[in-house]
C-alpha cells in the first residue's frame, strides 16, 4: 500500500495558491479513482482509500495546516503500518522554476516547513517527494506572500497541465519505480515554458 500525501492548507482562501499545489494534485488523482474524500478526526486529514494503477493507496490531504503536516502523516503511517518507502509526498517548491517537476527518493526538507514536519514525525527522510516548481519569489517579495497569493489567471492552463503531469508522475512512481519516474518526469511542465 502507498500513502500519497498532497501538501496544502485547508480552507477556501488557500485553494488557488501555490502552497496548495499538492492538494490540487491529489484532487486530480482522486478524479481518476473510485472513492470520495472522507474527513478523519483521528488522522486530522481528508482521505480516500482506493486503488491506483493496480496498487492499494490512501490519498491524503492533511487538515493540520502546512507547517504541521507531519502530525497527520505520522498518524496515518502508524495506522497502516506503512514504511517510509511507501510514502509519496507532493508539494510546492519555490526554489524550482515555475513548471519544473523534481522527483527524489529521499533527502532533506530543503527549507520547506511541511516537509520538515513530516520528516520529524516519520523520523525518516527516505520517502519519495514530488516537488512542483511554483516559481521563485520576486526580489524583495515576502516568501509567505508569494506562496499564499493566488496564482495569476493567465497561468490557469499551465497549472492544469502541471497538475496532470505531476499526477501522471505519481502513477509512474507506483507503476515503474522512482528511478524510471525521475528519468521520465523530471523537467519542464508544461513544455512551452
């Protein structure tokens, strides 16, 4: 079983922000499977237990807000007795150009508070992360403002393409493994950027 976690913040005001790209991607995956989101007080998350590309999966959207994502992820991992290698985390990354996708099988948080929280609660960094480039902040721009300001309307089509391609990358990780998915999906999304 794979645990697929999209990182973001709950609430309507955050829906269209770069920080919620992880939620958008697991929402895309949920549209490809049978099942509906259920709110779990035990996990402090919304989840769907289903099948994706022939594998049992749990799709997860933590409701703990970004900086405490590990609380939800740790509880889910313990409940399902999942190993760190069974975890796939999808998240925004401001250090990567808009549209780039970067898959890694392990590593540090890279300064991302949501990822740092997961590493802390799982007590391991050997899990797959799919980092989606949401663009670097402009010179003098506050980082929090950058990730919590809504995407521009002109980027809507590119964002849909990014979400679809990142969703396909998650399926590729499950179906073919991390190394092959890295070879196939790391790079620009969409190609016209």
